[in-house]
C-alpha cells in the first residue's frame, strides 16, 4: 500500500461535495433535528437503557460511517470506466496495494465522520455519557464499518457506470433500514427484524450501543462482522484476479 496514494485518495473523498453532504451534513442535520425534537429532558430508550440522544447519536454516526465507507464504490466505478485501474497496474502500486488503499481510505473518512458527528452531539446536547463510553462507541462503530468498505470495493468492481448509483442506493437504503440506523427496529414488521440479524448494519449499530453502554457480549457482533469481512474480502480478491487475468 502506498501512503502517498492513500493520502491522495482520502483527500479526494473529503473534497467531494456529494460525499460531504451525505457523509457529514445529512447525518448531522438528522441528529440536530431528532435531537431537538425528542432528545431533550434526558429521556431513556427502554430497549438499550441509554439516553435517547445517545442512541440517536450512535445511529447517525453509524449512518455517516457506513455512507463514508460505501461511497468509495463510486470512485472505483469511475476509475474503471476510464481505464485508470489498468494504468495503475503499470506503476509500482500493486493490485493488492490498490485495493488495500481503497479500503483504508474508506475507513479513514468513516472515522472522520463518526468523530465529527459524536463531537457535535456532545457540544450541542451534552448527553449524560462518559468519555470512555463515547470512545468505545466510536471504536465499535469504526470496527463495524469495515465490511462496508469491502462492499464498496465489490460494487466498484462489478457495477457499470450507468447502474452504479441505483445499485448503491438499493444496497444503502436496505442496510440502513434493516440496521435500525434510521428508525427503531421495534416499529418494523417482525419478518424484517428477523432478517436484520443477518446484515452487518444491524451489528454495526449494536456494537456502537454496547460500546456506549460499556457492557454487553460483543462476541456475537464481532464474529458476524468478521465473517462478513472475510467473505467479502475473498470475493474482492477473486474478482480482481479474474479481471487481471482477462487484461
């Protein structure tokens, strides 16, 4: 992996206006809106036992982190459409280095989104949560977005330019809803809550909540997220080798 290429890739994503809107501004706006309406008075969520504003902050930070990671897909699709990935094979940057740089850049931007959203919540709403709780929530969310970076690379490897955006939106909205990042799962039909147990966004949210709570059995979410990461990573490597063999 090239540190220079990683830095350029991270800066490019942070300078992308559309990326900034959906990764930072939209979740921050939703946090401020929902927090102002429902987060006052120290109301406690009866499911998690956390202050409602903490639950909302974790949801919005998870949303921002997931969006940041998945947004890398558009970069890869655009590069494939103009043959940039083939040009990079002529440089000292290896194929695996290219993929690792993409995943790492997605995680760097995801961490920035998570930290910014949590910081704004602390400054505006002053939630009753310790520094350790926020730190563990941020760490849990950051770990939880790893599979989404691989999903982004996989979308980028398969999708054509004209189909990338609709495919992305279907995957993103489905994961956000099933993960409980927009609305509580308790208001969804039972069959949707059953399905949610198998998607990584659900465990992303749960890991953030457990971190904020400084308690809970993290083994299940860690195992599920690691399993998703390994399967997706294997698919990414397979697809890359297949493309390289054809060129």
